């Protein structure tokens, strides 16, 4: 059965797959995930929304030949890149195309032999895309061994101006967006999610800025034009709503900028490390 939300996310990342690793935010965040996970030789790792394998491949290098690493993603474009990189690096990582919210149908294919759970589950930059994160995390918990670690994140409130502006104007033009930033207004939201799933929060924190960008309100029209040329925002460029969407976008940027006429964006994340 077709799932419009999953189809939207898949298309968004298929388009970005070959250029994804050019964004140093993704690369640096993946390196940090390995540090936060504190991986040890021989451990098993499930990397959800693995994308191009940035976390999964580094994880395999950390756990070594005796370790077991699996990556799961909904985008075949991203997985194609991940598999290519794994082959080039001689790294044995299994990559699966599947919805990360429920892995029941492939559970026996991804679990390491003679075990009922992973030592570590990671999910970088994807929790915000899930319409029911509580249900997803509850399922992920079932894939962790007792004492196993889950590391995931959401971007901070002001980490992505363009996403925030489109989120604000979407209902005004009869549209929706595939991310759910409204669920994540503080670190407490992330902590509560883990506690409600029955996990033990070991630490929760805000990262340093991975990138800094200044936007000027007088450049909002060009910002809109650039955005709707991408799959992620292309629905706002539809002929029947484009004029109104652009007007609302420009006004929202101006309102956000205020009298100063500019907005300073810092790409930061809230990170949680929890255990079963």
C-alpha cells in the first residue's frame, strides 16, 4: 500500500544522495556519533536512516571484523552510495531498504547471530521525519539487548530557517511538510520520549554549531526560488499556490528577521544517549 509520507521522504533523499556527503555537517555529525556511541570491538550496531553510510561505515571500522553492523534506510539512492562506499573500503556492512519505524519483517535478517538484540542503535537526523516517534522508539527498544545503547537527535528550534518558514506557511496554502519540528521544542521533549519508552537517559545535551549562516530579509524571494527547485520544497512551487506561497514566505522571513533585517542561523542538535 502506498504511503505518501514515506514516498515524500524517499524522493527527498533519492535526489540528494550523490551530493549528500558534500555537506560537512553530515560528515562531522557522523564522526561525533561514533564518539557518543563509545563503540567497542566486537559490538553490534544498527544504524537507522543510515543514508550514505556515514555512521555505519565508521561504526564498522570501530567494531572491527568481529563486530556486526547493519544500516537501514528508505532511500535506495542513498543506499546505492552506501554500498558503493562499503565495497570500495572493503567493509562488511549489510544495508537494507526498509521503513525504520517497524523492522519486524526483517528482524531475523538483521540481528547478529545467536543474540536477540543489538549493542547499539543509532539514528542520525531522522527522528524529526517520523510522524509517530513514540511508536518507533518503542519498537527500536525491542531490538536492543539489555543494557544496549540508543543514540539519536533532533535539530534545535532555530537550526533550519527555511524548514521553519515552510512549516509556518504550509497550512496557509493547504499543504503539509514531511518533518515534524512542532514536536521538538526543547531537550525535554527528547528526554520525555525516551522515558516514556522505558529507556534510561544517560545524557542529553546540545551540540556546538556545525555551521553558521546569515540570512538577509531582502534576499527572501531568491531563497524561496532556490528552495522550490528542490524536491524537499517543490510542492510550494506548484502553479496554483506559488504566488501566495512566495508572498507568505517573504513575509514570514521578514517577521522572523525583525527590525534588524537579518537572521543568524546556527546548525545545532539536541542529542540523547539512552540505555535499555
